[in-house]
C-alpha cells in the first residue's frame, strides 16, 4: 500500500474506525482496532494529532503495549476536554501523517458539540473502578512483602493521629507520602518527590490519573527548573472534590505504571 497523502479534514474516503467510549476501559487510553492498524503498511509514528469537528486539536502519543496500539499520553486530556460519557460514539478518520479526525455522537444519537477551551474547573472524569481489573493490567513493582491492599480512602483521623496512622501504611506498589501545606491546597499544584519521579516516571510524561473513592481525575505533570516535577492542571479540582485541607496526609500508590495511575489514600487531620 502506498503512503497516503495528508488530508486536511474528516473525509469519508479516508480509512476509518469507530469506538464506543466506556469509562472503565477507555478513560486512561484508547485501543486502536488491530484490523485498522494492519490496514496501514506504513505504520504509525509515536506522536499524533486528533482534531475535532470544532477544529480543536490535541497532541496524543501512540504507544504499543502487548502487541496493541493505543492513544495514550494526551488521551486523558482529550477525554476531559470533550466531556466524554459512557456510551458516546466516536468515529475516527485517518488523514495520513499521524493526523486523526474525530466526530463524537452522544447516547441520544446526535452529534456532540463541546464549545470553548477547557478550564481547570471543568468537571472531572468519573467512573466505577474494579480494583482487581486494575491490578491485572498494572505493571507491578514490588515494594516489600505482599500485603493486603488498603482501602482507597481512610477514615477521618483526629489531629496528629493522621500522620501517625499514615506511617503505618504498607503496600505492594511503589508509593510516596505528602503532607498538604497551604500552597498545595490553595495554589493549584503539588511537588512530587524527586526520589519517586526519578525512579518511576518517564522524563517525557505529561499526564497522570489520580484515583480515590471510586472516582478518577486527570492531572497534568509539569517540569520546573532543576529536577522539580509537579501535579498542575487538574490538581486543584482533585483537592476541591476531596475536600483536602492543610495537614491532611495523602499517600500516592503507583497502581499502573504504563498509564501512570496513582491511587490516593487520604488521612485527614482535623481536630
């Protein structure tokens, strides 16, 4: 098959595939049908662009995992910005040169229009999560002995007991602990310990998903001068929705390394 020319918009003559959006399968990444991947003998580059009917575009990385090709880094932002819901119907058209075009239809069968750029306060992605399913697809990294996994959110603790209880935390997954200070709660960003991100985070990673109490939030990862990495866009929404306060203790477990999914256990410090 000869290399296809780049097409400037959605075209019925282009190679196409459709996907039904299911949050428990597609919130973090979206698998491209194998039959569609085989259609292109030229292969696909690592970086692609998805353009909507409203002429808005998202840079989304393509990554092969276990023999399957996925929209991955950047996909969570696409889901967030388009307010995708369970049952939404997406038709993708491939214009060549890593350019994808998409039409989105709601459960009512009508085209879904999302106007204006997303804001940090946009609604978060929510979906039920099966802990066992997440564990099966996770790339595990042992952290000490195998122990029973704690619940997603710990009961409210009183005063300094929260920190003491957090110190008892154990997990089979890599994790780090952060005590919420005023800037983390009020200024929309949180530093990630360098000892953690140097070991477990890819240098070119730009997004993560935080999971707590059977809900999930996409957050942006940014790099500042030196070796500082932070949760940025989306972090303030996570703080607000989980009612985080100064001196609360949060423990972040890396339950899925490929998509960088972190389960957050919250130990509340309230007198």
